[in-house]
């Protein structure tokens, strides 16, 4: 399986993985105010020890990472709560908006 990534929701930057040489700190937050900080993204959905898809599932009353993947790719966005992914956490308020996928997978920029 290849890398996967998203665009930050505040700066619209590709969340670069640690193998790209361009990694930067990203914050993932939920609708309850919990924050996970990741400064060395590995390219597989983990932010501060928390899996993006697992959190997505939990925010929507599920428990399984696979449920989170299905929610992200298969459901009507209007009925799903999404984690936020941002570069700058100061003054950021959680928004129920699906993070855009990174077309470069956080690595393949050239």
C-alpha cells in the first residue's frame, strides 16, 4: 500500500510525510476539543499516535478503523463528522468539513 495524505484545512498545504524531507508539524483535532500533534508524519494516517480513520469512526459512533475508511469514502458528507487537520492550531475552531486528499500522497511532489 502506498502513502496517503491530506491538505491542511487552514493553509491548504500538502501534509508531507517524513520520507519526503518536507515534513512539518500538523495538528489533528476532533469536535470535542481533543488535539493530537504530529511533527514527523509517517504517511499512513497517524497523528500524535492517533489514527485519522479510527478517530473519524469514533466521532461517528463507530469503533473500527475500517468503519472510518468507509465513512470517508462512501458516505454523504452532510451526515458525517470529520477530524480537522491544520498547520496552525492557535485560534482554530473545529469545523465540520471533510479534509481534502493530497494528490501527491504527501511525498511525490515532482
